[in-house]
């Protein structure tokens, strides 16, 4: 087993390097392509900023609704009241977005059925 260890490392290392290069290219593209698109289409940027502001407002509402209770088991794992509140806010935000999307999908479906 020890004799094949250098062979395994020599086969895996180049693959990892290629994956890291692809990851870097993907990160750069995912940051710069939306910026280039926003410069070409400023109206789309305004809509995107509106969406981000809406999500921030929803998160603020979720954070206000979440509790900071920590069970004994969670406290033993290192969960604090602040992290419990953030977790609760994230879950409430998820539920709000999920419920909203289901309601809007059902509304769209019913509207299409009625309008023919």
C-alpha cells in the first residue's frame, strides 16, 4: 500500500490543480459577467437592487420574529443565542419565500386556467 502512495498522489495532484483553475475561472466569471451586463443594461441593475433590498427587508422581518432559545444539547455543541437567532431567521426567511413562491405559482396556474 505504501508503494502505491506516490503513484496515487502523482495522479490526483494534477487533477486537483485543474479543478482549482476551473474554480478560479468560474468565480471570476460569476463576479465580472453580471457587472458587465449591469453596465450594458442599467434598468436590469435597478430591478436587481430592488430584489436585494426586498430580501434584506424580509430577512430583517425574519430576524425580528426569530427567538434566541438554546437547548442544553445545542449549547453543548457550541450554539450561542446569537447563532440560534440567525438560524431561526434563516429558517423563517426560507418558509416565507417558499410559501410566497407556492402561492404565486398556484395563482399563475389558476389565472391561466380561467383566462383560457
